[in-house]
C-alpha cells in the first residue's frame, strides 16, 4: 500500500535542546540542518513546561518545515475529566500495565510492544485526562501491587509521587504524538523521552529510526539520581556507589534503563561520538553491529585568523597577566564552582591571572547565584569576570588557555574550537576530552598532546595543569600546534558531514518507491 509523501525528509526528535537552548547538541543540530539544504527537516521538540518568555536561540534555516512542541510536565489543558476508563480496550490496557510493571523488564521487543500498546490507547483517547486515569480504582490497584512487590520498605507517599512523576510525562508524550511530523527518517539526539518518542514514531510509521548519542543519557541520569536530594533518602556519592541504592532510586534508574534499551532496539543505526561512549552503549544494551563512530566536526579553516590574532596579542603582552577562559553555560553540570576553586589556587602562584567566564547565566539562576557568592567568598572579584554570552570569534583570541571543568560531556565543540584557534585546553577526564587532547588509541599520525587532563572535581589537579602551561611559553605553543594539527586531520566538518550524508541516504533509500 502506497504511503503519502512525508512532510519532511528527516524529523529530528529533540529533548530540551534546539532551538531554545544553546550548547553542544544544539550546535550540532544547527550544523546538520545547514549542511544538507537539499533535504527538508522537521523538529519534534520535547520540553518540561512551556516558558512563555522563551525564544529561539538560533535562526531556523529555510529547509526547516515545522517545529512541533510537546511539554511533558505541562498541567494546562489536561485537568478536565471526561468519564472513567472502561470497555475491552481498557481491560487490555490494565493487563498490559500489570505485565509491564510486574514482570522483570528487559527493554526488548516484547517490552516495547507492550508499552507501545499502552501509549497507543492513550493517544487514541485524547479526551482522557491523566488525572482521570491516575485517580481510577484500577490504577490504584496496579500501583499497590507494584509497591507490595518492589518498594514496601519505602514510604507509600514517597512511592506514590515517584510513580506519578514517572508516568505523567509518558502520558503527555503519548497524547503529544498526534503532533509528530511525518518524515522518511526519524533521528533522535538521545535516549530517554526523545528516544522512546523516536521508537514510537518508527513503529507508528514504519520508517527507520536513527540515534546519535552525544552523552550517554542513562549514565547521566544515574549520576543525577544518585546525587539528587529531591528523592527522599540520603544521596549517594559518585563514583563510589558503595552503599545500596534505595528502592525509589532503583525505580528511577530502572525506568530510564528500560526505555533506553527500547530506543537502542528500535534504532536502525546508532551513532557514537567516540569509542568510550560506544563501549558504554554496548554495556547498556546497544547491538555492536549497529554502532558507527562519527565525532563532532568543525570548519577548521575559519579559525586560522583567530590563531593569528591570538599570537599577535601574546607577542604584545607580558606574562604577568595570563588569561584563562571558560566558554559555556554557567550550570551545575559544568561544575563552575570547581573552576572557581581552581582559579583561587592558580592565583596563589600567578597573582595577575585572569579567568574569563563567558556564557549564558539564566538557565540555572540559583546555581549562578551560588557561583557569584563563592566568587566573593574566595576574594576572586578582581580575578574572575562573568562576561555573559560572547561571540566565539571575539573571545578565543583573548585566551592563553581554555578550561573545562565539567562532570559530564560528550564530545564538546568548545574543545575542538579552542584547539582550532590555537588555544590549548585543560579539561576534566569526561567524554572525549582525553581523546581529543591526548590522541585516540592508534592515532596515525600521532599529533602529540594538545592539553592536560585532570580528575573530575579536583581543583588541585586542574590548578597544577594550568600552572604547568601558563608558566612554560614554549610548551604552551607546542601544545597549540599539536591541537591545530589534530583537529585539521581528524575533526574536520567535511569528513563528519560526509559520514552523516551516507547514513541518511542509506536509510532513505531503504524506503524506495513506497513514499509516493
């Protein structure tokens, strides 16, 4: 049977990123859309709650056909009840619900089909509110059975709210799938809610699904859940995990584990940015044969002028006031507090050192306020400067060194861009940072170190690394040359986008003449 022509060639399913949030994933999305003007892109954006003041951080390219938005924790429009669940369909619904939650989950095809059946029934009953379902007697019976089996050592009240926060976004997603743009290929940038949306989209339309994981979503959620204080038991310190997880924390982790495995199983192709992440994907259930490694890439030629400006500035300046930069969002995952403690240690040996923090400050206002207070507590007001968002081309030539103190990353564009501009980098050992700065295993030709690596959260190691480079100008320039060479050889945009073109074209060719 012939299908109608899709509204777009590629639908990008995104969770909390483009076009509302700047950052590495959004930079990649914008790059991908602009790189293929001959293909039509649609965007299916998943957010938490709609912010009426939110604006696009990017100008949408002309080949974007539409942006559809679904908010997973939005209350408006879902409070009115229209009757109680009933009939054969709802009997099957609760039977599937019991099987899904009362049997050991595997995340395989069988689990996915059960979840799909549940969510399809919700999507076909748009007048059925979540509140009606949640207050129904049968729902309470399922909730109690799961509690008795898995969490009877927890407060039922805590368990109740945990389950509600797990189920509610899936309900919103199921109802929001009606907005899904039609496309030849569905491409998601993470597992999690966007991943399960992509899996459902592929199943609903019989179109191929593709996944590009910049960070490992499940690993990041495990870290968040272990450290979180909103789960009502003591948080767990990472990376130790030397104390057992509570039932509630296991419930959260198990949820993201299962839907992550479902996304892996339904994806035709899985892209990892580097080998360490590919190993993590295999560990969390991805089939090795589906995985292709494609790093992020940049147009290195556009950075040559920035390096020339950097060299000109260094030739005119003295070594009395070296400049260390941070370019990114001031948010907790970037661990700016450790950056500040690092600055305090570096200043003890280099009193004139300047730390410039460039990037948005509004995403986590409470965290930014805490950083501002810590800056004052450490007496860093004359050393650390918060610049707000800055143009990369203006900022990078001002720097002698870039610093990245993140607790989690994928393959950060800021590291590639810094090296292309001739700025060596000191970074924590997260994501692909070590691979970019020190070289991948078997790198040929080997380019030499382009920066130094420190443990996450270690202000002492980060400070020592900064001092090693800031006090040794020949070493700093050697690292600069090494970095520029590595980025040109292995992270050029043309190479990366060529690999994506092949994957997209192969998936679209699979559809053949059925798209007419």
